């Protein structure tokens, strides 16, 4: 829409929330689209507009700015979801999942070593009396207790 030679644009969520006119120089517009006001409200509540702008002004590279804003938005969204621990709960969950994956990897590598030894032994002797049986890494009840009811979708902030 053109009015008096000025091109108007949709205000970003930050400018809309602050009831300001969103200009082309708005540093928050790329990170807070107008259709996602909750992102801005969470970030504003946790960090404040002045601090967010200050962080962006201190960074020169656009990639660094984008990474900083992703971190700010993620942390503020996690603080809304988990008011007590915020993103620490997500980090704890991911660390726990990594630990489980590393244990599974260690188990699989041990099973592979046993299988390789068995293959080497069977190639040395033509008689193979026993067979190796693969056992599950953990039971389903252990898996349920490990996850503690937390699902990865709780931490999905992609839109």
C-alpha cells in the first residue's frame, strides 16, 4: 500500500508489541515476524528489548547475530515451557539421551568384538559347537524409567 510516497510494511512482532512504526532499519524484524508474537513476548519478558538490541549491536557478522537470536529465542521459549529450570531441563534431557546412546554404542562394539573373535575362532577350527545369542541392551521398563516421561517434542522449537 502506498501513502504519500511511503511504502508501508507489516510491523514485526516487536514493533507491534511496543506500538511503534516498524521501519526498514528495525534490527528485530528479521527475528520476530509479525505472525509469531509469542516469540517476542517470551524474549522480551526474559531479556528485555534493550538487552536484545545491545547484544545484536555488539555483533558484526550476520551469522553471529542469527545464532545469538536463535539462542535467545530458544532460551526464552524453554523458560516459558519449564519455568523453574528453563533450558537446563532440555540440556539435562539431551545429555541423558547422549549417555544412553554412548552406552548402546559401547554395547554394540562389545558384541561386535565377541562376534569377530567367534568368527576368527571358527575359521581356525572347522567345528563350531556354540552360537552367540544377541541380548537386548535394556528392557522396555528400563527405557520407560530412563525417559521419565519427557519426550523430545517437548523441546522442539522449530516452527
